[in-house]
C-alpha cells in the first residue's frame, strides 16, 4: 500500500533544537553480502522494472547523489514491528539554486562547498534508496521536507515550519530469502505515472526557499527521513540503510548535474552539504533518548549519512555560469605578450599566464541578474592568482575584442570603465599553494549589488574582468600586473 503525496504534521513532537552529537558506532555493521540492484518500482502502479533504474550511479537527471559507499550499514531498532513503533532517522542534503555560490569542494568541509544550481525549484520524479536486512520482509516509510534544520525532529513544526512536502509508505520491497542471512539492495522508486494514474512527483524549492541564504548553507537544506515499519530482528538489529557520503573516500558531488569539478559518473557522490550527523526520533529501545547522532566522526569512522539519490528526468548539466565567458588569449583574443619568450599561455577559459600559474587566472560569475523583478544577486570569484596581493573588479561598457595589451594580459573590457571594488587575494579551494589564491566580490561577500555599483539598467550589456598584481618583476617584464578572461553579461 502506498501512502503518498503531501500531508502536514498536526502536532509538535520532540524538541526543536539539535542536541550535541552522541556516538552510535555500536549500530554500524559491515556489508558482507553483494549489494544488488533490484530495479525500479513505479509507486503509482506498483509495477517493477527489474535490473533498471532512472540513473545508473549518477548522470543526467541526478540532482542529488549521496551514494559514496562506506562498506557499512546502520542498524535500526524496531523489535516489535508495526507503524509508528520503529526509530525515525532524519538526514539532510542540499539542492542548489541559481544564486548558490560556487565554492570548490573540500574533503571534510562539505558544508562550505557548493556548486551553482540549474534552477530555483526541482520536480523530484524519482529517488533511490539502499539498505541491508536479514529479515524476510521489509517495509519503509519515507518523508521529505523541502526545508530542514539539521538534527531536529523532521516533524517538529516549530523547528521546520514548512512541514513535510511528500510522504511515502512502501511495501513489497526485496528482503532476505533466508532468515538471519544478510541481503543488501538498491531500489529506485519512480514517481511518474501513466495516464489515468495520479502522479506522485513533488516539487522542492532549491536551497529550502528558492535562494541561497548563507555562506555556510545551514539555512539551505532539505530533509528526509526513513522508518522501517516491519520487525528488524533481534538487537542489535541487522536491518538498516546503507551508510554513504564519505567525503574522504569520494571526491565531491560526482554524478550530479551540478558537478563541474569532478564529473565522474563511475563513483558515488558525497551529497552536497551532507553533514556528519543525523537525527533519531521515535520510541527506540536503544538509544533511550531522541537527538543528534553520528558514528564517531569521519575520517576514521563512517560518515553520518545515508544512501540517497534524487532525480529530475530531463534535467541536464553541468549548470552554466552567469554570462558569456570569452577574451581568452590565443582563442578569441590576441596572444599573450610573453607567449614566445616566457612560454606564457592561457588555459581554457583563463587569462594570460602569471608567475605562479602559467595557465592564467579565471573569473566566474554566478547568480541572477534580473533587475526588473528585483532578483539581482550577481557574484564574482577570481581564482588562480598570487596569494596576498590585491585584485580589482572592473566593469566596461563596450567590448574591445581581440583585446588590448594590459600588463601581462589582454583586456577586452572597454568604453566607460568602472572600478567596482578592490579585494585581497586569499587562499581558496583548500590548497595552500600560491597558485590557488582567489578573491570573491558581490553581495554574498558583503559588497553592494554589482548593478548599483556599475550603474546598470535592464537591457545593458556590460563586460567584466579582474586585474591583479603579479609582483614578480622577472616574469614577463616590465609589468607587474595581469588580468583574467572577460565575462559579458546582459542585465534583465
């Protein structure tokens, strides 16, 4: 039987705030059986398509991927069985909006790592779960909340006032063919429906409310929970979800449409903003108290997260940066001034090389540029420059391709030039080497709106570049400054 679509919790449950993390490592069990792909179950019709699923380990249509296998599953206590008796485990994740910042993925700091979203809302038309059990049957309740305060009771309307967005009760799932023998499964749930059948597709606003709110993303999370409603065996339970998302094993959000750093479809993802913690609620026998748990802390212990993929069929990526990047020397602009004498080149989508990065520096723009509708949140990140020096973000009113000589590089921003602001280059991307220095500029970093600083109006096309100090006088003398490639943006 299917309990689906949307309901609103009618009562406040346990406390709204997260507790300090408690250790649940005693519940960690090694996966000793092969993890089998059970195929796809269409929840609207109850029909199975064996040995098939909507996304094969990530790729087109995968909007969330927390499947990096740790080799373990977490036992869930439900010795009595029956709905409302088992533990409810809640976890978090993130679907980025178009205003999401682009912060390089860093192992152990996934909370501050981020990619640009493809949309400000997503239609979730399928998802994949992974679990192990030594019981002959398993039934699961799954709830999804568009906005979630991590490690709180997902049904607590004081902590999560938006309530539950979609809820499903799933029966007929594959289990073990032999009692007390471990079996592990991946199951994809299809929410699309043929004619004459009610669609179960649900919508999630990206970043919890349609826009990125903070650098640390703590207000931008979605939540999901699972509860095994059939008996899970004698304590310690040998039934539970696969533990996944180890950022020290896998690199970034591999397999998602957002991934522009490591788009590897052959390995699992780490789940954008998947924190090393989860919530336990319900009337469990062990632990005795509801609250926030982990498995002792990664690395060294499994990540406190659970196997989940979300899909939106037809959604493709990677998502594009705002504006059009161009003015790459040797591609659509004149060659770098020291191309011959210093071997100075411009890597793809970069400016001319500098003394610490012979491939040059890169400028990225993210966020909406819709002045008319008040959706104006353009932000810049300039990267691969020299640590500790200064950069100036520049706006031009016209394009002067193929570029004029500008220090050690080529400038394509011309006409009325405006210095939007100056920043000091700091270490970025988690790499302390000097060729990874970066500078951020825009409202997300406390600056005024770019459109206001640049006097932009709807319909204006402006050219943006960042020029920066390159104090090594021996590199491409006599100048000691350089410039990124350019970005052309038309304001709406």
